[in-house]
C-alpha cells in the first residue's frame, strides 16, 4: 500500500513538472510572436516613411541651420513653412517606437488545460488508492454452499390413502389414584415371660420405638439359645387403633434365632395362626400372606439370636415397625 501511494505521488509530481515546462514554453512562444509582430509593424512604418520621402522627389541630407545676422529680423512668413525634407539616414536612424503591450483581449487568450488535467489525475489517483486499500483489507465473502439435488431413478411411491376417521367412544376418565393409607402406629411394647419371672428389661422397650438405631431393647442373656427351661419369651405390640397390617420389620443388632408373629393378645401369646416366622437380622421384613385387621400383635421368640455386642444369646432390638 505504501509503495503504491509513493508511485502515485511521483506520477503527480512528474505531471506538475511537465505542465510547468509546457506553460513556460507557451509563454516564451507568445512573447516571440509579439516581438515579431512589433518588428513587422516597425518595418512597415519605416517603409511608409521612405515611400513618403521618395514621393517628394529626392532625399537630401539635412542642411545646417543658417544663422541670421544679429541686426536682421526675419520677416514673418505669409504661410506655413513647408515640411522639412528628411534624408534616408535620418529615417533609418529614427529610434524604434515600441508599443506598450496592453492586456490581451479575452477572446485572444489561450486557456492552459494543464492545471485542470493535473487536478483530475490527482483525484483519480487518490480514489484508486482508496479503492485498492479497501479491497486489500476487506474480509472475504462467505462461500455459500450450492444445494445439490439428488435425483433418484427409483419410482416415486404413490401417497397412501388417508385412513378413514372413525368416531371413537368417549373414554371415561380414569379414577384418581388414592393415597396409600398411613402405616399403623405402635402405641406401646411390653416384654412377655409367662414361664419365668418377667425380668426381661421392660423399661428399655421405648428404645425400640425412638427412631434411633443406636439404642435398643434387649432381653436377658441365656446360655442355651433355646432357653432349656421354658418354651420362649415374647414381645406384645399394641397399636394405636385397629387397622390392616401386612408386614412387620425387625431391625436386630445380631443374627439368628427364630420368631413367630401372631395376631393375638398378651394373655395367650402362643394361640392363633402364625402370620409369618423365620430367623432374624438387621432390617428383616416379615410379610404376611394376607393383610390382617387387628389392633395388637405378639412376637414370640422360640430361639435366641447371637448379639453383636458380646456374642451372647439374647435379643437386641434397635427398631420395630408395622406396615
């Protein structure tokens, strides 16, 4: 871009120099023409003077003026004196009269187009430089992909007939799902030891209902997991109200033993149908074959599990839930 501008400035400078030279040459030519015209007019004037002298008959040299005597007074002429005859030498030696050059009339003036041509050339060079700069610095136009249409020789499939619209019977709204009933709430727990002294830590039973798995109800420890001197011990579960019960969840801190679940009273813990039974462990769920509507349950332990705390044969019940 800088090199192009330099070249443009140099071209303009050359055009200006050439214009000045042509203007000087034109001025010199006009001055020479004026001098030649003046000389021609002078020659014509001299030739006219010589012709006038020849018409008077002769060309003589100018006589010296006669000095009249001091006492004599020349008479006054009755008519104007004739013109003095002039010799050829006096005519030729007459100084050249140079006419002062006045302003040239407007019609005779010659318009010099050089400044106009130079100005137009300069404007063209500047416009060309601006266009070249914009062309070099302009971002390229994004290339637009030409969509290509693919022609397939396969016959076009005829449109399938529109299926007939048949009126469908109005669908009855589905019943809204009912919210499941809240699980039964346990009101109280009570240890059962009908064949012993009843000292199975009844004061600890609230620990199995407090929601804290680190606390628990525990039974007494036995050497024999099957007691040896009685058929078992139990735990009476009293519900808040009579409701449907489908399962019991025992969270035991230990494993093993055996439990039988019945819907019976504390006075007859081993009577009635066994709803579910089996060994126990952490978060063990005992599901009934069919839900039972009752307000109390009895968990009868026919054999004891091994406790995690010390490995002895006893029950450590962390939480008890009824579903």
